[in-house]
């Protein structure tokens, strides 16, 4: 469900407007992420959890698939 006043932010790494990562902060204190090609499919998380994911990606500390 998208709130009309939501401001989705496009990734600065997006060179193609049809295949981009979008993120938005919602009034319920969640952060939602979606792909522009599938805008109705959203992943909901919190700011601290998103920060941990970003830190893990930047630090290359994610475990490989088993």
C-alpha cells in the first residue's frame, strides 16, 4: 500500500529509469524498498536493520550461499 504523500527516492546508481531501486521512509517508522520494474512489491524494514544490511554489503561480510 502506497501513501500518496510518500516520496520515493531513486538510487543514485540508477542510470536506467526502468530498472531502479527506490526507497521511502513511511510515517509508521518503516523503510520500504522496491524495484521500479515491480513497484507494487515492497520490502519493509526498519532504519537500523537497513543500516546493518548496507554495512554488511559495504564490508563484504555477507555469508555465501550454503
